[in-house]
C-alpha cells in the first residue's frame, strides 16, 4: 500500500520536507515502511519488527489512515476523530423492581 508522498505531507503539516523525510527514514529503520525512490513510500510487504511480522492490526490502522487522508481528513485530526468514534456513552438506568438474575444482567 502506497503512503502519501513526503511533499504532500510536508505541505499538509506545513513543515520542512526534510522533517517528513526524516520521519519516513525512521519508520523504514523500524521496518513498517519501505522507501522506493522514485516510486514513493510503501507499507512494507514483509515488515519486520524484532524478527516478527508487522501485526495485521498495524497494517489495518495504516490503511484506515490512508483512506481518511483520501477522504480529506487531515492527518492531525485523525486521532481525535477516531477517539470520538470510540468514546463510550454513559448510560444510567433505574431498576424499580427485579430479581437477582435481572440485576446481574443489568450490571453487565
């Protein structure tokens, strides 16, 4: 899976291109990405971290981030948007009359 170009990210975050390139190089050193000049930056097919394959969950998160970027969600807003989707809603209930089984079920 191809990641956004360094120039695209530099423009989006309004930072120097060298900052983005340094970040990509650090990710490459940890093995989750591959730099393939002049093709771009890709999620490593055989990403290795401490001798193990990159977890599928990490690959999925990267895919979701890329999709968010494609839909116009700025990368800096991504964590907050995910957090908003995952927040729990507190529910309060009053139980007027019930037995022990119903109380246990309500507590779960």
